[in-house]
C-alpha cells in the first residue's frame, strides 16, 4: 500500500461523501476503493469511517487523520509544484462550470482565446446556472455571479458587474416611469428564480441599502429570457449589465432608477477545496482575471 495514495483516496472519499463517486472519477471498481480504505484502516489500527446505505461519517480518529492528511498532501503538492512548474508548460484537463448567459456572452470567447494560447490544456465547459457540487462532478472550478457567497466557499474574485433596472419605452409609456424604488410594487416585475430574494430587490436609498418588494408577473431562471420579455413590454426587470448592454444600445430597453444604485455582483471562481490549486488552473484564473479587468476599463 502506497500511503500517500491511500491518504489522497481517503481525502477524496470524505470530500465527495461517496465511495462510488470517487471510484467512477478514478476509473476503478468500487470494490478496489473499498479494499484500499480497509487496508489503510488495518495499517493504522483504527476505524476511520462509519458507512451505511445513506451516508458516510468520520470517527473521531478519522477526523483527526483527515486534517493531517490534508496538511501532508498540500505540502507534497507544493513541493512538487515549486520544482516542476517553472520548467513545465501548463498542461492537463480542466473542467469548468459556467453560468449560461455570462458563459456564452463573455467567458466563451475568452476561453477560446486561452485555448489557443495554451494548447496543452484541455478544457471541458459545462454551461449551467445551477450551483454545482465540484467534487462530486469532477470540476476543477466553477464561475458564479453572486451578491453574497455561501459559508465555506473557497473563491478567487475575478471581477464584478452592475445590476441595472430596465423597462421598454412601450411599457413606460403605458404604465408610467417609476421615480422611486418603492413604486415598483405597483408595476409588473420580472423575477430571477435562482436568487434567494426573488420577490424583493435592494437599492441604495438615502445613504443606506433598503429592500423593496415586487410583484412578479413572470419568473425565469435565465436573464436573457427575462430581458427579452422586458423588450416586448411585459414588465420591469433587474439584470446584469453584460446581458442588457446590447438591448440598451439598440433602444429596445431603457435603464431606470439610475440614481438609486444597487450592490455590485461579484464574479467569482469557486474552487473545490482550499488545497493546492494545480498550475494549469492558476494559469487559467490569472488569464480570466486579467481579461475581465481589461473589459471593465
């Protein structure tokens, strides 16, 4: 038994919560993974995990061993990387989770450029607005746009974007132009369903952020669909600038309530753990941060 390999396998199983998921990711039979963990437990003389049909939990010895394994594996990764990275061309596979609209409009062209610059890095792009379990799904990272992060998220902030409140000229002519966020309750609003506060929006009013409630005529989990509905005169929406900029330029929609600013949304790279980040992933993160910064200037 190679103890470093056994430690790595143990950490992966704990982080994913599944022997089967790790076996599939590594291309092994589940019985092989089970035998390796049993051999590790026999070598240590303690039980590390308690397993049943529904869940996996650590023993007290397993919890202590997990933390030490993470420290040791981090040191091994860092030691190897410090020796190898300067002389090696970044290479390997990087699977990325991307939000649909931002991924297609902004990130896809950048990633194609990155692929040209780094032909030895193989990219797999997964476009989906849902929150992903990076370890279970074998993701190197995912990109998320959020006002707030969830507890425990390991992130690198890449950039930010602005939220704009928009309506079509036709809608404003028929229903009037709101001059204060509190008036939105009397209008048809279009809500984004993948946010916790889908029935309320936040604005800076008299020097502090306040929440105003809205009536949602239409809800959707895609900003492009909502912006298209706004352009057709169906109501008022609040969407990121990268979605609405073309509509604003064409005159299909107008930005309203501009004097009441909204909190910026952060554009984050979510990483699967706080362990060592592979060189190829760090090269990609540096590239995206640099390119997104250029776009904001």
